[in-house]
């Protein structure tokens, strides 16, 4: 509500009259028996009364902007993700129950605030989980969505042609989006977004796996390292067990730790022994010493691809050398590495004279191996040789 002057051009007349009144009052009270504060109070009262009367010459009115009924739209978006089924305390009501109570359990139990809003605006009801969809009423909420794509929903509202007739977007959620870092800065094409958070406190007690990663090498006989970030509420100084289970449900490795602070992530590393070649599946689980409000965030499934050995490395060189001999000898006992080799000498290269022992007819380059290789005559040219040993 604002004060509007219908005739602001008359303000100079008001100022002139007040100025004359000030001079007259000061002159009239010059010889008045009143003194001090009483005298100035009398002057101020008369001047105020005269000023209000003179101000009426500008025709002041109080004005208020009121939208035309049914002209603008208000979009109410309700979060339909499964996280709303979580209760803040063990055995207590869930956030989904609180949302149903506020939005109405069926079409006949529409809340009064929604009816009052419908008298002034065109109310559009929608729900969002993995996608945004329109619903006739909020009784369609089943809280079975696997995601909370709130940012995508707001972008859809901004590009769906709702346009300037949308007065506001009311987003009712538990504040756990899967694609939006902050709801307070959200806007849909300039339209104000008012997030309404369901729930007061963080659920307690609860443990969760924040994130995990897998580290492995190229060799099948080395262990796989699984790094997990663990956090929770209501489990300070309590023992927490982190385990890795194989496909048969057997515990492969276990680590225990204690959380030092609520919602502070702690890192734990678990080494899984040698796994079979190819793809293996594991389950990372988290278990506390007290009951939790939900176990849905206490496990992750992990796939490990170890490939199939042995590894084969091609050795290619332009002339025979002794380094190849010793490298072959060093790696011969490793079943995980095979070295197929290709040694080629061009026809125009100088001839080689293999200086072996007296009476030796085999190639001394392969001396020390069980298989003495190909016998080469003296003063011969090695055009092409391929050595493949499995």
C-alpha cells in the first residue's frame, strides 16, 4: 500500500501557505505570556493542523496493487522422491506423512490454503522425481521416485511457455535434490521460486556411504583397494563396521572405525584379495551398533574388471642385442607377462660374425635358455626372425 498524490503540481501552494503560517505564528506568539516548551508546543500543534488541512489540496489517496483474479498462475511442485519416506526419529512419522497432511490425502480433503490461493490465482499442481509431470491433485504422490531432478524441473518450467503469467513457483521438498546444490538461488526464467522445506532436523541416528572409489593395477595377482567415505548422525564414538561381500554374500574383508563428529566424513580403505579374471561384483555395506531410520544408504554395489591375462608385450628391434637376452631371462618366470619379439635386419646391413665357443654351432645370443633357438651359420645375414614364446 502506497500514498499517491493526485495533484502533485499543487505542492508549491502547500509549501507557500505553510511558510506564511510559520511567520504569522512566530509573530503572534512574540508577546505571548507562554514561555519555553509550552509556547513551542502550541505553535507546533497549530502548524500541524494547518499543514494537514493544506495537504488535502493535493488529493492524497492510499493505493494498493491487486492482481486480477485468475489472470496469473502459481505453480506448486511437490517432491515425489523416496527420500521423503525417511523419518527424523526411529519409529516417528515420516516426512511423506507431513507432506500428505499439508497437501491433502485425496481430492476431497483439499487444504483451505490451497482453496484460498485458487480464488486469486490459477493454481497448477505438479510433482517431480526423475521427471516433471502434471497431476490433478496431490493424492497421486506415492514417494517412490529414485531421483529428485529439481533443477531440470525448474528449467522445464522456464521453457514450457508458462511465461510472464506465472506469478511464482512453490517448490515443496525435503531439501535433498540430486542435481541442484542450492535451492535459495533458484529461479525459473526470472520467476521467483519459493522453496518450502519439509522436516525440521536431520534424521537420527543414521549412517551413510558418501562416496566410494576403486583402485586396481594391471596385474591380476595384486589386491583391489576400495576407498569409502563414511558419515552419519547420532553415532559419535560408536563402532561402525564396513564390509565387502562377494557375489555369494560371503564377507571378503572388514574394517572397523569410530565416527568423531556428526556429518563429518571419514575415509576407510579396504583391500580385497586377488579376484578371478574378468568382471566381478562386490557389495560394500555399512553397519552400526544401534538401529537406524533407514538402511537404503548403507550399501553400494561395485563392479571390478580385472581383465584376462597374461599380458603380452611386443618387443621390436632392428638388430640382435644382449639386452633382449637378459630381459627375456628375467621375465620368463612371470606367468602374467609374455614377450613376443620381432628382430629384423635389413639386407644392406653389415654381416654379423657370431663369436661363440670353439665348436659351438648354435646362436650364442640365446645361450642360457632351455631352447637354444635357431642355429645360425657364421658370416650369415639375419633377414627376418620372429621369436614367440608362450
